[in-house]
């Protein structure tokens, strides 16, 4: 390989690999000279006998015939406490939760609606509190819609802030 260019040395190596592959193919067609892989002794049978005695095999299965120990039932976990905000369902409480002070912009009100919905939407609460969550969402939407309507009326009358 000395005195050869890089290209010539790569060509020589490829030719050698091709010769080796052809020789391997011929050997495979002639059949294996030796068996490779697992021998028949691996399957559990040796020279006509088994690996373990009958008493050893029986002992290995004795635990199948024993009575299992009774399983103690785990105590039922107590249901988690409902989130306290879902118990606040009066319009005054919902308005307090929305923190409306009368000087919000429309964009601020829409952002508060989305934030309120993330915490109170009926699809995200336990089934027994979905009625409360629905009521809270209705009240919040009503309050926000009324505030937006009031802002739009003030703008139309030229009383905008």
C-alpha cells in the first residue's frame, strides 16, 4: 500500500473485501463445516436424561399447591377535599374571584375570562362539582359580557376612558 494514492488504496481495500465476500458465499453454498449457535443440550435434555431429578422438579412446583395468604383489602382512600373556589357560587363571590374593579380594558377582561375558565371549566373538575363549575362559568361570562357591553356603550357615547 506504500506508494499508492488514497484513491488507489481505497480501491485495493474494496477489491479485497469483494474477494472475501465471494469466498464466504462459496463456503455457505458448500454447507456449514460446523454447527454454530445453540446445541441440542441447551433445550433441557442432555445425554438422554434430564438436568434435574424428579424430586427436584416436584419441589419446584410445590408452591403451586399451597394456599395463598388472604389478601387484605386496602382501605378506600377518602375523596379529596373539593377546591374551595368551586363552592363559591354567588354572583358577588364570582365577581370577587374575577377581581373586577370597573377599570379593566376589553383585552384584560378577555384574558381574565380565559384564566377563570382554566380553573373553573366543568370539564376539568370532579363530576360531583360540575354543577357548581357550570354555574360559576355562567356567572363569570355574564359579568364579563356585561362589562364589555358597558365599555362599548361608553365608547359609542364618547365617554370612553
